[in-house]
């Protein structure tokens, strides 16, 4: 019933919003006599703020129309390569491109916000890469007849997308997963490796909750201290009948946004207070920056309930992948099967969910603080293995917010370019060299292994 109550509240507020919009326009227009009334700027700012607080934010646009390619401006056109019920593969086609540029498939998070949250990451990589991204759909727009969407379905989507891209590009793609999709993407690639399929040349993992017992965050604690029944009872709702996905069980976007804000309410309150002051003072640039951020931040989508609950259990409560007990469609996931794909991961100052140690035997082990090996992550000497850490970058900045940290973008781009050069050795390109080559900032990278490719 909570979803229906939320929709009723919005419907009741709609006439007020029309009145507030008309009042705001009248108080701001230089052709209106009301704009000359005492404190008109304060009244107009108040109406503007209330309109934004009660606005329904839909999916933003990527809005990438041009990028610099080799010193020339290239036009960007979005095209859907593959359309699935819950996701579409969105390709950014360039009017001009660099010869033999690496082809990158970015897996955006399915965790509330839209793929447009990675807009700056896409724009950065487009200058030297052919970029495709997973554009997840709002579950309330997916008809009930399409069935449920579980964790296993996510893994199947990943496998289908990778196979499709491999066919399109002759087995010459690189995969980047940003935070949340790291677990299902790693599971999908592991299963494909176990079946002897053609794998991506590299896999870059930006953060990701692989082992949530390692330096747990408040989100991890929240997920592990409550039984699954609590989440089903308090956050899972049915989509109202007015939407295409009527009666589908979802984790509503408005509840997710409430949770996001509740983690740091003082910051959001201060930000909106500053926005009001910017409007009163006529600081249009600062006010527009606020709008850009919250247009993205407030745009949230409903998540399929089955996938959300599966993630709570498998990733956070059981730590299935880290403990080596993750099964997908009845098959055990074994990351050790990945032998040729070059692996690279980022981690920030907090919430370091991926723990590792270099092994002279070329084994890459995810382990717990006790030191017990939970599962072999990468072994048997083919491909290159890298680890990157920026102590001053928190995990939230690493993979959330309005963009991925620029230095994280660079290390991912450097790794893709390194592994795209398959002549004898996977010679990794240091990020400072990559940065100098492409005229941008650098970051520290530690090479863990660099071995011969057969």
C-alpha cells in the first residue's frame, strides 16, 4: 500500500504545483508587475525550491553530442544494439574514430540510479575508445508478463551481452564493471571461462562488494543485521496499476532515494538552503550547478524485487562469491577458471570489499582478515594482473555520485589500452605515461603481475 499512498500524495500535490509554477514565473518575469514587489526574489526562490522538492525526476539524457578525437570534434549518436526487457545495450557511435581503438563494454550499476550517472566516465573514454554501456530500465515500466528478474537472470544478461559484443567485434572487447555489477559480471565471466568460451581481453572492476566482510560500510551493516523477511515486509511494494509494470514486485525508487538522503541529511539540507540563497542573490551559475547535480541524484528507478533480495542474501549476508559457494543456475562459480583475461581492480580508502595478496605462484586470492583463502581469484600464469588504490578516494567517490573519480577513469583507460596491445607481452602502460600521452592527470598504479601471453 505504501506505493499507492505515495502516488496519491503526488496526485494531491499536483494542483499546488501548478499554482506554485505560475507564481514562480510571475515573480521572476521582468514583464510582470509582481516581480517589482518587496521580497519578490525571496518568494520566487521559495516557490522554485518547493517545485524541485516535489518534482518527479525521470531518466536523464546522456547528452553527449561531441567529443574530441585526435584533435578533431566527432559527433556522437546513441544507438541501441540489443534491447532486452530489463536492459538495453547502448552504443555511442562516433562520426570519426582512431584506428584500432579498443572496444569497451561498461556495466553500469543496477542499484537505483540510471546509467547516466556514468556520463563523465563515458565522455572521458569516448576520446580513445569505442564505448557501449548497459542502460538498465525502470522496473515499473516492464510489463508483469515479462516475468521476474533474479540474480541468475542478471548473470545471464551479462553473458549474452558479452557474447553479442564478441560476435560484433571479433572477440576484441574489454569489460568495465562499476561497483555493484562487479559480482554478477565476475560470476558471468568465470562461468564462460569454465565453458571454454571466448573471453574479454581485460576486465576492470571499479570497487565492488565481492567480500562485504572486509571493512564493511554502513550499507553492509544494514543489510546483514536484518533478516530477509524484514526487507520483504518493509521495502518491497507492488507497482500501481497506472504503470506498464502494474503488480510487479519492486524496491521503489522513492524509498531508495529516502535511504540515500537519510545517510547524510545534514548535507542535503545545507545544499538546498544554499540553493535558495543562490536564487535570492542572483547567483545563477551556482544555482545551475545544484540543479545539474540533483537532476541526476533524484532520478531513481524501481528495482526488481527478486534481484534486490537475491543480492541481499548472496552478496551481503552469505558473501557467497568470497566464500567460494556462489551457484548460478545450479553451477558453481569458480573465478580460478579465468586464465587469459587481464584483471584489474580499483579500491578506495573505505569499504575495500576486494582484498588481495600477490602470490609468487601467480595466484590472486580473495581472503578474509583471518588469512584463510576463501577462493582463488586468478591463477595459472596467463594475462596480466593489476591493483590500484588511491587512499584519498573514498569508495563512494570511486563509484557513485555524479561521476567516477577522474584518476579512476584514467587507470581503467590505461589498463584497457595496455591489454589491447597483444604483441608478445602484456606490457602495462603506467598511468603517468598514459596521462602524459593524453594530456591529463595521473595516478599511482602498482603492478602485481605481468606474464607472457601464449
